[in-house]
C-alpha cells in the first residue's frame, strides 16, 4: 500500500517536472506539487526501504560524497576540432567532400557548459560523469541527480550512454551572482564557470540550489540502436525523455552551413543561455564512420567558435617602451589569447594614470576587449582572482633603454635624451610612414637593422643610403631589385609637399592634419621656423599646446641643423598644394553622407582639404555644407533640422 503510494507520487511528480521543464506546460499547480512532494518526503523518511531510484526527492540534494571517484568511459568522450572563420569552415567541408559526395550536415548550437556522460541501465539513470581526459572522468552522479532536466527514468527500458552539456541559464547565473554579492562572496566570471564550480562540489545540496540544466546532443554508438542519422539520434533522445535543444537544423552545402552560422552569430544574444559557437556534424552515421577520427577528434564534426568579444587572460609582466616622441608607455605582456580571430600577447596600458586608476598589477587576470575592432585594450583587472602577492604598479622613473631620467608633462612621462636609441628607431619608422614621407619598402625591422648596423641614425641618413648600395645589396634578404625599389622610393620622397615633411619630423602634437594647416599657412619651412607663437595660434585648430610644441621644436639647434642637412640633400621644403584662397571651400566645414557615385570619400575629402575646407564626421551647428550621396543616413535628417546648406553630388562636382 505505502510502496504503491510512493510509486504513484514519484510518477506524478516526475511527470509534473517533465511537463514543466520540457513542455513548458504546468500540469499541476505549484501548491499541489509542494503537497505531493511533502507527502513523498514524509513517506520516504518513514519507509526508506521503498525509496525508488528515480525518486524526485533525490534531486533536492543532500547526498555528500567524500571524494570524486574516477571512472573509465566505456566509449571515449571526444572533443571537437575548432574552426574560427569562413575559410576554415570551407576547408572542413572540402575535406569531408573528398570522402563523401554531397554530404548533409546537422548544425547545432555549441552550448557553453561542461560535457557530461549520462549512463542508463534498463531505462534507469545509473551514473553521471565528467569528460576528464576523454578516457577517464569523474563520477558526479550525486550532483547530476539534482538537475531537473536529466530524467531519472527513460520512456524505454534501454541501456544507453548519452553525451550532453551541463550549463547554467543566464537568469540563474545572474540570480546566483546577486546572492553572492549580497553575501560579500567572490562573483563568478561566467555561467560556464558557475556550472563547473557547482558540479565539482562534494555536497550535492549546493548543485541543487544552483539550478543547473542539461542538453544532450550525442549517442556515441547510435548504430547499435539502429539509428542511421544524427538527426534521428536527436529525435530518439527526445523520445526517451531527454532535453534536446530545438535549434538544430539539417543543412547541405557550404551556403547552408554559413547561413546557419551567420544567423546564430547574430541571434545568440537572444538565447536564455550562453553559446560559444556552432557544432557542425555529418548527418549520416555510416558516413561518419567512413570519415573516422584523427588521434584527437572526429573528422565528421567540427566546432566553429565565435570570436570572443571579450576575453580574460593573465598579465605576465608590465613592460615599458619608448616611442618616437620619447614618451615612455607601460605595456601589458599577456599570456597569449585568441580574441576576435587573432592571438593577442601585448596591449598598451597607455600611461601611469590608466594603470593606477584601474589598479592593474603584474600577475593579475585582466579583461581584454578589441576596441574599434583593431587595438586590443585591457579594460579591467579581476581583483577576486588575485593571489595576494601581486605588486602594486609603479611607473618607472628612468628610461628603460638609456636609463636617462624621465620628465613628466601632463599625464605622460618622456625620456629627454634625444640620443636615446629606442626613441630614434621609432622616429625613423615614423619618418617613412605613409602619411609622412611615404617611403615604401621599409618594414619596422629593416629600419631597426639599418639603425643597429649604423646606416641610419638621423633622417638625413635615408638620403645617403644610395652610397651604400653595394653593401646593402648583399645583406641577407635584400636583392638588387628590392634595394633599387627602396632607393627609388627614397628619391621620390624628395619631391613631397612641405606638409609631409612637417609631419615626418615628429613634432609633438603635430598630426598630419595640423601639418597640412601649418604648411598651407606658411608655405616654406623657413617661414615655419621663423613663425612666432602668435602667428601659429592664428591657424584654425592650432591651440596653445600645438603652437608651444612647434616653437620648442625649432628652438632646438639640433633640429635646425637636421633641416639644413635635408635641404642640402635637395628635399623639397615648399608647400605644393592648392593655395587658392578664393575657393568656395576656404574655411568651411563639410560633412559627407551616403555613397557618392563618381568619387570616393577619400578623394572628396582630399579635394575639399586642398581647397582650404575641413571635413568633419558629424553634423552640428558648425557644419557649413552637407554633401549628400545615395541612401543618406541620419546626418541628412539632422542637417535638415538644423537648416544647413545641402549639396547633392552633381552640385559638388561643379566645383571639382
Ligand atoms: S558534440 C563526438 N555537440 O563542445 C562529438 N558538443 O569540443 C562530441 N558542446 O566537448 C561533442 N555543445 O563539451 C557536441 N551541440 C554540441 C555541443 C558540444 C557543446 C561541447 C562539448 C564538447 C565541446 C567540443
């Protein structure tokens, strides 16, 4: 009688759990559920001999183990090879196509959790285990039992080992961290860590509280169940009562693969759990067997990993470097990590203030993002992961290259030794830059080599290199052709307009736009050298900082001598641009929007600037004219609102 009631209650509650968790449909009310559960717990307490293996009471935790038992997987638990971009996916498809004609794939979400093997005998759950090294894992049965979406009894009395992923939903993760915050406990970095931490608990009460979930996605010996395709395996697992993710799709051809990958790359943020990629599997299981395995991974499946927008890595060392202006910068030397498709091992830490305000220390784990998709940036350090012996950051007081004392200006430190080696190399690299003298063929390392071999010390040495042609030609890596090209490019740079030279000199705060304004205003280098602070400050966009810096630069006799030497080498010292001051563009600010059909944006910008105008990125009350191409954006609307003069492409062309 009591045994029957226990069985009945177990079935009612298990069905209610199934309806609730899988079908999203509560078959009984919460109050009824609690009543049944209390009745069951009371009966089980009095009659432990009748407690069933699949009792829902076992899921509230309580089982405590003394250590994790090692288990050996009957069939190894494999992980997948990774692919990172479209090309890698195409390569994977091509390799498959070498063995299989017209393969059909199943694409699935790659759940960001931890892999689990769930073992059933006669339809009853008997063991849950971690992957471990793929052959030997750890027994986590006591914790797996607390996961409501892992069935304790299957709908068929089968012996089966299924593989899946234990994960924590974003909602549960947020709830957990809020609780931890209230209790002044260390916050968990992400749902995967939270799930892994919960599973690695000896006391199952903790896992029970953590509200974990599980999706299953693989039967390692599907053919034994007469299952012919992976999509049938997914259906079968669902029929057995497992939680199977509903977003898997059968696709064929590279287009189908890329479409699925692109769709979920965009939609991943709308899911209630985290995914870190897409898994691609050959659907036909006989074909899977034909493709086989490498030593580590199946050849019939791969995992496309989303580019990380943000990663955590260890900051091994803070290293100081010297730039061309003598500025000494702290840099983070990182344990290499992959971030948005590239491996990052270094990042700038900007200056003392940046490091101090964020309390970044050597040995810290730091969060990295790719700012503007190119420059990796350390955004914060994770204080909770400190060991306690990380040294507080201290800005160096001497130049890391020449040991000269540093001088502080604004928030930055500068090496004041103009002979400092590192500073000179950086200056030389800047001199040849595309926006500066535009000398092609010089990689940073060639300049460094030439500097170290004594061929290049100062800018004027570039123009003496031709006398060492024979010597340079036999240097490793140089042939006659590349030296000729290099020397030709150096000769060509002699004809550059003045603004390139001004920018190439590397005067602090003088960027290429400012250099152009200065060149245009003074026309020759001698006029620039003789310009007073008041003359300089008259130029639109030149303020106190720039004017003072220019004056300071030309006060230095060494710099004047350098310019004289460049003059001797016949480097042009005049402004060669358009100086038509009656131009309609003169002193006006233009904004471009939409796509122009007959001219590129860069060309239009150059034209406007050469005719004395400025080009800005956004419309404001200071804008004089908006030039509108096809499909203009919000700038057009704003210009209308502000009643700003608008030209279409044809009107603009009239002035070209
Ligand atoms: S299939 C032999 N499918 O990603 C095939 N794995 O290295 C076994 N994962 O270790 C894995 N979602 O922990 C598969 N839908 C999915 C997955 C998935 C997440 C994890 C799993 C595996 C790793 C791949």
